C-alpha cells in the first residue's frame, strides 16, 4: 500500500517574478544609460551603433539577477539566519551579474 501525497504545483512564471525581473531590467537600463548617453564624443574606432549592445545586454543581466533573487525566496521562509544569508547571497549575485552584463555590453568600446 502506498501513501499519496497532495503536492501542490506552484507555477514558475508568476506575476511577482515578472515584476521583479522588470525592476531588475529597469535598474540595469538606468545604470547603463547613465554611462552610455554620457559619452559626447565616441571614438572613431567604435562601431556606428555601439550603444545598442550595452543597452540590451545589461538590462538582461539585471533581469536574470532579479530572477535569481526570486527563486531563492524558498530559503527566506525558514529561519532568520537563512533569510539573512539568502538576501545577502541574492544581492551579491545580482550585483555581480549586473557588473558582468555591463562589462560584456561595453567590451570593445568604453571597457578596454
């Protein structure tokens, strides 16, 4: 005889995930816009549409970092220490991901 467990299926893509990813995208877009649109005289060696890549890559990195923050939410409901460690770890992953997105977006132009 086997026991049957009632496991509720939680959807992966929720409205909260969408909102967090949108916030991460806006943070990435805002930070990279300050850098990209602050260049008055770009180098003639740079491609004609050099601004496009950083304006796409960095917000995507912000969205992925925010999604990671969302998926670590299961660890936040355990103990106070787990909540603190999950928040610190998620924040570090978000910052490192945003930095890597900025580097990948600006390599060959502003990032030498």
